[in-house]
C-alpha cells in the first residue's frame, strides 16, 4: 500500500522536475536567445565552466538537502501544493530561512558561468527580485499566520537569506 508520505514525495518530485525544467532550462535558454537577438553572444571559458559546475552542484545539493528536511521534519515539501506541516529549524535551516531559494540562485549563477551568457545574470537579477518580493510580501505573512509565535521566534533567531 502506498503511504501518504510516499504520495506526497512523488507529487512534490514531479512538481520539482517541472519547475526545474522551467527555471533551469527553458528560461535560461530564452534569455540566451534574447541575448543572441540583441547581439550578446555567449562566451564560455574553461574556468567559468569549472566554477559554474561547482555552483550548480552546490545549489542542487542545497535544494535536495532542504527537500529532505522538509519531508522528514516538516512532514511536507518545498513545493507550494504540498507544504510543510511543521516549521523546519534544523540543519541548513539553522542558518537560513530560505535555503531552497539560495540553492536556486546558486544554480542560476552557475548556469551563467557555465554558458558565459551575460543575459543569464539579468535573468538571475529578475528572479532574485521576484523571490525577494514573494518571500517578504506573500510567503512570510502566510507562515506567520499558519505557525504564529513559533515562526515569529524562528524569524528572530535566523536570518532570511544567510
């Protein structure tokens, strides 16, 4: 028999794969093509490729570690349609309230280094602004309402990003 936790993990994994395709393949590709349209060619270098892969692997690692903590301790996932039931404050969440977003930024920055595409940096800046406003004006108020004092105490102890 399939457990609820397994079903939750499968649904969240499929959502993460779709999100990964959109945010790490489709949108970077569109920004590279936009740069090509405006005459901004990509300029990959060996050093950029090496450092880019390091950032990508680190970002993916941060994401999967955060995902694991959400499932194990939060009894949910980082995907909005399968949210956590409990606040996760251990592991990487002792240092950042938003490590999933930090992992995302590491991956996008790594893609910029790997491809040598300046337009990916523009994409990263736009995505970073969107994430900031989403977290500050939507996600945090929802978490304050859902978890009340527990989340307020957590906010006092742990910084939003790093």
